[in-house]
């Protein structure tokens, strides 16, 4: 009997140790973002997690925290910098505070069309910019499509730049976004995404600017009944990993992660196109007036934003290279 219990105990202990070994061999990567679980970004991250688990044979898994559970985009970047978070998704408009050259994406009417955007993002310029934040412990792995940003307002329809005069417009914590709204005559007001709905309700701001899916899923259309599709900027989202994690990954692990990100980028861009169409249809059903203003009136008004970069040879060259990309 004593021998029997010894055998049972040995088996249980062995199973426990094997189980512990399996747990320790699985690298859990914590990823946080600020968007709704129905958003194309979140759905694409779920896809990324599935692919990462499959590619790595279960040796790497994603643990995803949506809806600003761990903070705003800026706060998530700061958590990554101190090693308390592994990955996040941020707008390039926020990323420019940590990787200065990314401010180029916030320049109004820089891109000709969606094909031009993707050719820049997926080419040498985009790849170079992804590495621009490494000295701040932030490495970019890829770009998600975030469409084009346009103005939406509560009471004042925007048909021409002059209609923005005196209006308080919420912007991201982005110097480029602030300068762009100023150049159009508006009053830029930085507010975190999570506080914007209440700020619109209470009249802290008169409107904001974002892409159609974000306007729809945030339910800002309940407060703002005018959406002017001037499409002034096309800021991509950036998938960011902390160098504290990246630097200790093996070559295999880096390959697995990059492959999973690349697959999710392709998937996200397909979802995004459908999400944009659905968003515009749904907000119209909810009583939002969709305005399609003459974009040239807006693009002519913001040329001063470009003039300030003529004294910065590096940024001016980057702008020219983007414009010349086929």
C-alpha cells in the first residue's frame, strides 16, 4: 500500500512539474489598446493572437486588453517604456510624440489616394519610420489602415474652411494636428478619446475629427449630426512592441511575432474597407448629414503648414520622397 501511494505521489509530482514546464515555456505577450471590441482593429488583433499561437506552436500567446482598460494611447506607450506592457496600437499622431518623424503622417492632404498611402507604408519609407522610436524603447512592427480623418460637429455644418472659424475642435495630443486645425481657423483642443463623448455632450468642444468607423462605434453621432468628409489627413495606426521584450526574444520568436503582425495587417485592411462603408450607412440612418465639401478649398488653406518644414532639411526631404512615391 505504501508503495502504491509512493507511485501515485511520484506521478502527481511529475505531472505538476511537466505542467509547470509547459507554462514556463509559453511566452505571454500583453497587448492593450483603446478601441471597442467591435472595431476592426480589435478583431484584427484577435486574428493576430490566433496566428501567433498557431505559428509558434503554442509557445507564444497574446493577452489583449481593449477599451482603454490599461489607459489612453499615450499611457500605454509609457507603460511599454517602463516594461509594464509589451505591445499596443496607437495612432501615428500620438506616436509622433515619441518618434518625431511620424509627424509627417499628420500633414494635411499629403497623400493622393489609398494606393499611394499603402505604397508608402509598405515600402522603405514606412519601414524606416517604424524603427524611429527604438531609442525611446518603442519599435514599430506594422501599420493598420485608419482611413482618412474628417470633421464632425454638433450644430455647425462644415462646408468650407471658414465654417471652422472659432469652433473648438477636439484633436489628439499631436502638434501636427493642432497646427492643422489652427491653419483652418479652428480652435484645437486636445482631449483623450475616452473623455470625448462627455466633452461633446457638455459643450467643452463643438466637434472633433476622426475616421467614419471611430465616429460610429464611439456613438459620437448621437451628439454630432454633421460629418464633413474633407478627408484632411490619413494617419495610420501603428503596432508597437517594447524593446524590453523585443531585445530578449530569440530570432524564432521575433519571426513568429512579425509574421503574425503581417498577417493581421492584411486582414485588418479588408475589415477596414467594409467597416468604413457600414459606418457611413449607419450614421446616416441615425440622422447624420453627410457633407462632401470641395477638398481643394481646404488643401489650399493649409499650405502654411508645409512652409514651416523648409527650414528642416531632413523632414522636408521626407515629405518630398513621400510625394514622389508612385
